[in-house]
C-alpha cells in the first residue's frame, strides 16, 4: 500500500511525499511552515481525490511529470517519468490507494533508539 511520508526539507520546512508500495516517490508536496498544515492538506487530498486535476507536462529533456491540483490549488508535483505510460501508472496508483493510505511522520529529529554506552 502507498504511504504519505512527512519529513523536513533542509530549510526546516515540512513536506510530504506520496510513496508507492515499492518505495518509489510518486509526489512531493510544496513546503509548509507548520506540520499540521501538511497534515491538513493530506486529509483534504484524500477527501477530494475525485475532484483532483492532474496537469501533465513534458520537460525540455523529454521527461514527463504532473501536478496535482484541487480547487485551483497546487498540492504536489510528481517525480519525472521517462514515458507517458509510466506517468499514467503513477496517477493510477494515486487514484487506487491515496484515500486509504497511512501517514508516517519522520519530521522529528529524535532518534528511535538511544545511543548505547559501552563499558570497559
């Protein structure tokens, strides 16, 4: 199942990525100053997926990508794809699994496991 992953950019802003079940990033969001703004947009995307518009583009280098737009607001930009078919598969994955996907938050700098002190 695909997953939303919340993390931080180098600028300390928050972002989310929509990652496929195989671990490939499909979408990357715009920057958010606060984490809850990120979470709100994820929930809005899940609820309004049927109204979403996927604007398709082609780079000067021949790569394909799309932008996800809901209610005239751009939420995220896809990764670059080598073919239109692969880009369509990314869109299909969004339509199939975004509504039921879980959210993982990796924005904290706390480590899950404390450092081990070795005794001599």
